[in-house]
C-alpha cells in the first residue's frame, strides 16, 4: 500500500514539475495561471490548488520568485541598466520591480548589484 501512495505522489507532482519547467522557460513573457494550467491539462482552479499544495506558493508568488532570481543573475553578471534587467525578466514597471526586489531580498537592486557584482 505504501508503494501505491508513493506512486500517486509522484504522478501528482509530474504536472507541477512540467509547470515549473514551463514557467522557467517563459518567465520573461506575460504568462498567466490559465496559460500554464492549460499547458499541463488542468483547469485553472484545480491547478492553482495543486500548485500551492505541491510548492507551498501560489502561482504568482512562484513566478515572481523565478523572475527575481533571474534578475539577481543579470544584476551580478551583466552591465544592463536596472530598468532593462526588470524588462528582461518580464516586469515592465521599474518601480514595481524595485519594490518587489527589495521586499524579497531586503535590499534594492542597486544595492544588490554593488554588493554582488
């Protein structure tokens, strides 16, 4: 019986892993929960519930984390302006990007760049 429950957990996680790969590939695009849920073959509401249960984050929180993680790489490894970094990760509003970056990292993008590049 234990094997069956392990199999079920793996099968349930497969579409979430597929969704994570899709998000990591398309994070710079204006993607939505509906688009990703459709990609893995679920309704939006079921996918949202399953995604949160499997990742501990809702779709938007996960997408934002992926975008900010990529922004950190760009801030460390490129000479792009911070505004262009924001656009490159799919956040077209510079003020929103800066506010979100600071909320998640504790420092501004400019401070991050000066500390880590």
